[in-house]
């Protein structure tokens, strides 16, 4: 149990550090909170909550992994290097793909609800 508590502490420290140092993580977190608020407002169904939760978790996890990869690359090679640049670009692209996919899922869930209110 002590080992589990330490592991959770390390993970929470990583989240806190990323939140403090990475503007994109803050942006993703703000959007996640807005989506959660929208979900509450529109009273979305359980399956929609599952999709939203998976999307939020995937985007935040991808951003954390991207931050770790970029940090490691910066330690391995301090000067600019074409392979390191490619690694960082690919890592950032992974976050972008997850974010775009999440936006599409959110649009499928929320656009009909927004249009329903507009059309009333």
C-alpha cells in the first residue's frame, strides 16, 4: 500500500508540474472543464459521458507523454538536431490527432443539442 501511495504521489507531482510549466496542458484542462460543464448543462447520456471522459483522458495523457518526450529529447541533445526535431514534431502530432478526434466526438455529441435549443 505504501508503494502504491508513493506511485500515486509521483504521478500527481507529474500532473502538477506539467500544469505549471506547459501552457498547452493548461489549455487542454480549461477545455476539458468547459466540456464537462456543457455535459452537465445538456444532461448528456451515460454513453456520451463515457466518450467525453475517454476523450479528455486521452488528450491529457497525450499531452503528458508529449511533454515527457520533449523533456527527454532536450536532455539527450541540447543543440538542434534534425532527428530530435522530428521526434518532437511526431510527438506533438500525436497530441494534435487525439485533440482533433476529441473535437469531432464532442461535435457529434453537442451540436445536435445546441441546434435543438436554437430551433426551439
